[in-house]
């Protein structure tokens, strides 16, 4: 399914919290990507009711130098019982700027909201 363009808007509080949580890990380029958060807009959604979005960072910004497009953080999402329900993936544009926030779920139902951070972990309501 192709993303649906939207009028650019700043990331909302939930998107910001999840991005901030994932980018709090230490890896090459993390500090540069964290510095982009307040300059990042949502430019597309991945489908009706999808919480996965395409991002664009407003210039000027400090570019990262990641070796791959996917941020190297294992951001698993669990429900309150501890069951694995998916993961958050953060994508970059050629390793330089934030380009997408994806909730890759493994449940039968597509999530309609992003997970929340509970006790330092990404949690999805049961």
C-alpha cells in the first residue's frame, strides 16, 4: 500500500515520545537524529487509520551518518502480559535524516495508536 500524502504537520506528542524513546539508545548518529526531532514533520500516513508515517526533517539540521537506513535499535512492543505484539522501526533517508516511523505489528488487528512507554519499555494495551 502506498503512503497517502498529508499536509505537513509537526510530529504529535505520541510520535515524539516513541521517537525519543527509540533514539535514546546510544548508536552512531543517535545524537544527530535526536537533534532533528523538533524539526520533523509528518508528510504521509501509510494507510487509513495507520500509525506508521513518513517523516521529513526541515533544514538546516545536523545530519547523521548511519551505515544503513534502519536505526539499529531493537524496539520491541509487548502487551501488559509480556506477549510480543510487534516492534517500532525508525527509518532514515540514506542514514542522514529521519524518514519514517513504523509500527510493525504481529497481531490480527492493525494498531490504531502507538505504544506508550511504561517502565522504560514500549507497551501496547491488551
